[in-house]
C-alpha cells in the first residue's frame, strides 16, 4: 500500500532528526548539551501554574472556536501596550504559532501559488507550505550581510504572476536577525505595488539586544488590510508545551474566513487558554531579567565561537539563535560524528545542521544553527567541545 505524495515529499525536521544519535549517546552515559532546539530553560511565570491549580470547573468544556474571551482580551491589552489596536474580531486563538501559520497559508494562497520567504528560514515553513499545496520562492540572504534582506530590485525580480504573499520572521529563527525600519518599509512597498499579503511571524518580539527595537508591519497604516500577524506564548513566557498561539489581522474579512478553519478543528485547549490569560500580569522585570540573561548567553557563545579558527559567525541581534559556518565539508556528517564518536568531560553536543533551513539546494551544507537556550556554564563548555571536536575531526 502506498502513502500520499504529500507525506512522502515532506522532510523530517533538521532540528530533531539527530535525536536518535543523542539518545544513544545518553545511553552510553554521556551528557548531551542541546544546542539544536529553541526550548527555553527559563522558568515559566508562576501565574500560569497557579491558575491551572486553581481551575475548579466541574467539566472541562470545549472553548469557543475564536478562543476563550478572557485570553482574547488579554492579547488585546498586550498589543495595546505596543501601540497595536485590535478588537476581538481581529483575533483567533490557535494551537500554537504553527496552527496560526497554517491558517494563514490555507486562507491566503491557492495550490501552486507562491509565497516569498527569506532563507534560511524556520524549517516548518516548508512543511506548512507543502501541506497547503503552495510553493516557496526563496529570498536568499547571506551571513556576510547579517542575513538582511537584499535590495528592492532583487526582491522585485523574484515576484511572478503566481506570487501571493511574503512571509517573514523578525527577530528571525534561525538567524537572530532583526529587520530594520527601512527593510519593513520596503516590504510594505512591495506588497502595495504587487498586491501581496505580508505574513509577519513575531513570536520572538521580546528578545531584542544591543538597544535595538523591533519594527512590525502592523505599524504601517497603508498595508494594515494585508498584514497577517502570527504570534505565540511559547518563547515569550517559556511556555512551549501550552501550545497557545494567535493569528491576527485588521482585515476582518480574512479573520472571518479563517473562522471556518477554527471551527473545523473545534478549539484550542480550554485550560491552557485560561492559564495563558493570566500571563498578561507578568511584571516587566521578568522580561528585563530574561533579556539580560539571553544577551549574556549570546555574548558568551559569540565570543567563544569567534575564537575558533576558520569558523565564520556574525553576532545576532535578536531571538536566541546563531548561524555559524564550520571549516568542514558537511555539517550534518559532523553533527552525527560528534554525537557518535566525540566527548569531552563526559559531555558531547547536539547541533542543528543548517542545510534544512534553506530551500535552495546546496546552501547551508557547512553551516549549523546553534540555540543559546542552555545555561552560561554549559554554553562555555559547549564552545570548548566544539573547538576540540573540530580539531580532531579535521585531523582524521
């Protein structure tokens, strides 16, 4: 019996595909430092767990398809703090940011129509476009430029009669790049000129360093009817397992159409929504402390990596990821080799080969994405392991 072409053509996640090798290393008694995945180790704000414990409804009922009213109102207040005005008709609560992205792609693009995405990009963007039947047209960006967008002429050359949308994340997973105000303005101009939608993935909004700020397409009135915002509590509040996200637009026609999808999957989880609503009360001191911690981790990782001979790296300015180019022929082979054959102080490291973050074949073969979601001491050790491993690997 055959499987569908859709599932056969989907790729496994490069973030998790080496997990069996890590499991084998752990069975041998090694400690594995996980640089491969953006799973924060920061404690979830206590309001979430306290709300779960206090929940005393006798029946755990379906939620409304749009979402629990208390959470919708919480998000409205959250965005107002950022100068973004929404009403409940502008929002739908989703099962994580992943479902929000799927809602956007299913609603805005027909099969075989194209979405422009700067590469390297979050690997599941490929999975979501495969499921939706639309096509990725990559906007290639380069480490030497800090993975910033190319000039307007280059962007325009990628647009075809099938192009329907542009999908961005800023701050970016996997590069940590924050697009400047001019870059966002350029995207807005492209959308106006070529009648495109702009899907803006803003789940890392709080993770911005070096005094920079995030610029949202939602701040540009001329394109407010064509911007779809994707968000999630996963990274912001270190609540990945809650699976609470959101899709929003000031274009109420888009949101009303997405309600068909929301109703077809019934609802997001009720208890997690109620608990997530309490997170709005998280004090600013929490975010200040978290940002300080991540910036210190970034600096430890960047400074350490910069001292390893022949490794190329640019300092990221947002999120908690770093793309680096290694002095090897194939990063995936190297990542497997470390897990199978190398350790130092009874410890090894797990990294994400970067080829899977690119759509264009042949790109990212020598690169890895590193996540600095582990503590500072372990990051220091991870850099030491990487340096020693490269020395041994290149002697072999």
